[in-house]
């Protein structure tokens, strides 16, 4: 097998950030990235594409253009990880040997788990901001809908960017309100969970948005099937009495925005690296694998309890890099991740509730309250999302510039 000092699986937000950061600290380091995709997407921008604010092209660049110079790029999928032999197998059968491995393969969108969905996505009013090619269809539907029923769904947790299902809805409602058609529309939010957001501090602002647009919120309704031709969605709701059978309710629609169920990539469990739920079994502060000290991980694949966001990756990347380098010199793992994640909740076109929080729901705002109150919608947070964050993503995170993401020190 080919041997590299560091092998990184995945060239998304986490993989590219770690490679760039390692090279900043150790120019010339022998790093390989395994990544099959030819395009790299700024996924947080897809909410804005669905809301007609960004063009799709603004959210995507050729993968080669974000690959840090000097990295060996294997354009292939990793199909197996042998943690005992320190080897990764690629789709073409070749193997790579590593001294240190970083796993950043994201999560899997399980479109197939909803009966009939894949056949009708992109047609019959069925859309999703969770795919590059479908987010523009969301905007097209929003612009053409003048009356009828608009349904927005949210699957069980965990999902990436837990606020994205309702962000799509608020931006749509904002447009309908401006066009004076909102009163002709019945808008409903079908949430498989039982709360608007997992961190209570942000819930009042969201409830105000829901009330302001007149949205009908239905908790504990999980989308299980879609019939595109008849424009009917089927939801499972828990039994009314304990021990009873779950019920199925049907709902017709003119527009349906679906967020698919999400799961850990099978590769993690297959390779014996998963926790009980199938996610990569990392120590929550050091991001080192629980049973293989030469393996680190970050991003959506991680089993840590933070919000699965690119914002989390921004804080995780320097922690992974500092601790990985420490293991190479026999030093202590001094960099600590406190679970930071962020979800800019687009409650309207022009204002955002900038949710920023860490492990256990601890609020971790970047700005003092007098600059930006993260629990209220603000124009500053909108400017950040519309202008600041894309810049930070492409030019700081993916380039290994970390002055906005210094890791906390751990007591060791
Ligand atoms: P990804 O960026 O998804 O990258 C994973 C990479 O691994 C991919 O390139 C894939 O091709 C590759 N890969 C997969 N399997 C293999 C394999 N076996 N071998 C090799 N390579 C493989 N985050 C925010 O911070 N703020 C937001 O507002 C926000 N909004 C979002 C809205 C939407 C609609 C979506 C979809 C996401 C949003 N996110 C947001 C979440 C954010 O995009 C992710 O959390 C982030 O991209 C995670 O980075 P990652 O590196 O873990 O995974």
C-alpha cells in the first residue's frame, strides 16, 4: 500500500479544514485526502438558494480548487478502514497506510426511507433544500404558489443543521407575506420531534415567527410516504393511548418541502469504529477516537452531542489538528472542544436569530449581548449569514486561518 503520514477521509468542510490547518503548521507534511466528489458545496448556502437570496453557483466550487496545495488527492471512496493494520481500502481496491487517520465523511441522507419520495423529488411540488439541485426548485415553487397547502417536514434528530427545516418555511412565508398571498395559503410544519428547537432560549423567538405567519405546527408527525401524482403526504403519529398502534394521517399538498431522515455512514460501524448508535465514537473534548488513539474525527459523522453544523467544524478543526500533532510528538492532548455549534435561524428575509450553543445547551455567543442578542432576530446576524459566513467558510475555514476559532485549553 501507499503510505502517508496523515490520511483524511472526506473532502467536505471538515476534511479540507483539517488538511489546510495541518499544512499551515507543518508546511510540506505528507497528507492524503480520499474524496470521490468533483464538486465541493457550501451547504449552509442552500437555505438561501431555496429562499431566492443566493444563486446555486454561489454555493459550489470545483473540488480541485479547494484542495490545499501539496495534498495527495485520491479521487475515490473509502470502502473499509482496518484500524488494527492502519489501512484504508479505496473503491478501486488500493490500500493506503496511515500514521494518523482523520475521518470526516459527513452523514447520509436517507431519501429512500420515505416511500415514494425519490420518484417524485423535483416534481409535483415536492422539493428539499438538502440537495444542491433541488434548492432552486424550492424557490421556483415559492414564487409560483398563490394559494393552497404548503407542508414543511422535519425528521427525527439527529440531522445536520437542525434549524434548516423551519428556515425554509420562514423564508417562504416571508415571500408570501410580501406578495400578499400568505392569507390564501395554509402552511403547516410537521415535526417528528416534540419541540421547535432543542435549546429553550431560542424557542420564544421561533414561536413568535410561527404565530406571525399563522403556521400550523404539528409535533410528533413523521413523514413516512409521499404520493406525488395525487399530491398526498402520509405521516405516522404516535398512538393516542399507551401500548396502542401508531396512526397514519394523510394530508394533501400543493407544495411539500421535505427534510430526509439522516443516518451515520455504514462504513463507520462496518469498520468497528462506531458508538451504539452507529456514529464515530469520539471523546467529546479531544475528538480522538475512544479506542484507537491514532484516529481522530470531526463534522457530521461524529457521535458527539453537538449540533451538526459547519460552525461546529470551524471550532473542531483546530482541536483535531493540535491534538493529532501532539500524538506525533508524544505530548499531552491539550486542545479542548466545548461542543460549539451554530444555527442562524432565518425567521425572515433580513433578520436572523443567531443560535450559538455548546454541550448541554450552554449558550456560547460570539458577540456580547449589546452587539447582537442571539435569542432575538437581528439585522446584524442576517448580514453575517448573507455576507460574512460564506467568506469565512471559503477563505478562513478551508484555508486553515483560525484566528476566529482558537481552541480552549484542557486541564491535563
Ligand atoms: P460534508 O461537508 O458533508 O462532507 C463530507 C464529505 O465526505 C463529502 O465531500 C463526501 O463526498 C465525502 N465522503 C462521504 N463518504 C465518503 C467515503 N466513504 N470516502 C471518501 N469520502 C467520502 N451548517 C452551519 O454551520 N450553518 C448553517 O446554516 C447550515 N445550514 C445547512 C443547511 C442545509 C440545507 C444543509 C444540507 C446543511 C447545513 N449546514 C449548516 C450543515 C453543514 O453543511 C455541515 O454540518 C457540514 O458540511 C459538515 O461538514 P463535514 O465535513 O462533516 O461533512
